[in-house]
C-alpha cells in the first residue's frame, strides 16, 4: 500500500465476520509495510521497537492505519503514554478505542 493511499475502511458492525479480527488486520498491515512475518521468532507480544523492525515513523504509520481502517481516533497525547509497541499492544489500543467509540 502506498503511504498516501488510504486503506479500505473496515466495517465492525455487530454480527460482522470481522469483529474480533482486529489483531489479524493489524498484523496483515504490519507484515506488508514492514516486510516481516509474525511467527515463533517474532510473535504477537514482541516489542517491535526493541526487535528493530519498527521505528517512530512506522509507529505513526501503524496508528494512522488503525485510525483509518477502524474509524477511530487516537489523540496525539496518547501516542506517548508508554503503549506497548507489539502487535498485541496495537490491537489492544484499537479495541479500547473501538469500545470507547461505541459507548
């Protein structure tokens, strides 16, 4: 996906088959953008900064993808609150923001 190209918005309506698949969508984006593959050596809990596969620009790109794909907003002040930068951490961020949006 070109950096300027917007990802297709993902529908997360109740009963939608994508509900609960947030982590898989984020994983697919990260694998495509970072040219990595999640598996035994790079699992869902691996800190992607420490593993050397994600830098600050990549983190912002991932958050912008999450915002666009799931129709949520992550305020800039939350980007620096010590969020674990792993696949699991990014998925939890998205799921938390989805829950807040639906309240």
